[in-house]
């Protein structure tokens, strides 16, 4: 709810209301819940065995801020990105339709802003947008993907929401993913509708493909890297990746560097914007950060990836013992930074500029 934000992939944040319900592994270390429930007591978070919790609408002064941002953007000829909502979920089942309708009216009234509607409930997007007069044309829709099981659910639901919105003639500005916290490897190029299906969806390229040996219609063959592309579908235009931070009693889970590299390379191969937000509490190798007591780092926790799980080692760790492919050191968010293989990835999807309409227009 600020004019600026420390979130690297947004320019402002706006929260029309506060409160949510934990529904996925990504929610285990929820920043919003720790801040608004545990520390500030603004709302109660729901979850298994706790019900829906509570929702609190923010005040009128907060709702006027986007109008100011929009006027400034119009004057400067910019399209700032507004993250909505960092302390809630726009497509939360527990939110009254009237609240969401008010939000969508505000979004339509601020056309120079690019609204990033991030949800863990992409299956709700199309039906809830329909109840509020359709998705505003300056809104992008995105979903959280923390690992492959969640990707298999949420990415396909997001693509289907995009299809449904297009049919309703209220298409989103673009589609995006927030792979934060990244707690497992994710392949965004090979989704199957059901386990034994011969058809795969490449969500980054917007294409459907088969293995060449499974395609018995030679005239449709367009094979690249062992994939026979046979059709088109909606696609993801932006992938954001980030590691986890500690939140109260919840201790962060490391993001393996190869998981991050894989998503970077998948995006590069498909020409999709890639943004790396942070490593979080853990950094993949000593050479990527400067620690106060380098080279002796016995006061830092470290973890080893076994191929299936993280093992926490509580013993002194020296530089020459590090396995850079499997070891992660707890150094804290302030030290771990945002560099991946010495590169800072800040890409965003391109959006068209807007001009002010005049009475003569």
C-alpha cells in the first residue's frame, strides 16, 4: 500500500483488503500472515482446521492512491507496475463480489497503471471476473508456482482462465508466474492434461506438442529438439523466481541453484521475460556473496541436497568443503542478494504506452 516498494518486479503495491486463507505449500511461510496477523493483528489468516479467517477492507485514503499514481504516470508517459495484492488474494472465495467490483472499477479508472493480479486460485479468475463486469484491459493475471505439483495445477488453470477471458472478450494484458518461494524443480514446457496423454503443452511457447513417434499424421510434423509441435495455445509472458525468507517460526527452505537456472534457461529458449527476485535466506556457494568471517563460516547453517530432500548440517563449514552444486549456506537475505551466476535478471514484459485523451479526440 505504498507509493514505492522494495519488491523488485513491481513499482507500487496496492491492497484493497487484508487477509487470506493458506491453501498451498507456498503459504507455509506467508510474509503477509506473519506481518498482518502475528505482528500487527490486523486480520486472522485462515487455513486447515482454522476456517476462512477474517478479511478487512483498507480505508478510503488508501483507495485514492492509485488515482494519484495514474495521473503521474499519464503526465510522464509511463506504465508503472502495481502488485495487487501483497497482503491478500484478489480471487479469494471469501471476498464479497462487491469488493472485487469496486477494485475492478478502480483498475479501469487508472488505465496508465499495469495491474498485476497475482493469485493462488487461478481457477476462480474467469468466473469472478465475469461477476464484476469482466477483467479490466490493463490487468495482467498471474499465479503462484512453487514446485512441479503446483505447476501442474495452477499453470493449466491460468491458461484456461486466459482462454475463458478471451471468449468473454475481456482478455488479460499478459500472463505471468511467481515461482516464489521456489521449493522444487519446475518444467513449464511439458504439461499433460492426464498422465497417459500423448499431447503436451509448452506454456512458454504457447504450443502443443507430441513425441514424433506418437504422431501418425506426417503432414503436421514440425519437429524441434525431439518435439513435434502440432498446435497453438495461450502462453506465459513473464516468469518471476525467488527464494524463501524466514517468517517467524517458519524457517526458509532453500532454492536449489539448478532449479533457478532451469527456469532461466527455459525462458531464454522461449523468449520469455525472466526476473530473479532474490535468493532468500540461503545462497548457493560461498563465492557468490561476501561473508563477514570469510573464509571461516562456522556460524552459518548450511544444507546439502540429496537429490530428494535437504539435509541440515549443524557443524563447522570451511570453504574447501563446499560442494557448489549441492550446498546452500544460510547467510540471510541482506547478504544473499539477487545475482544468478554473476548476472542480475530484471526483465519485464513489454506493454504499450498510452496517451491522454483530450476533449477534441
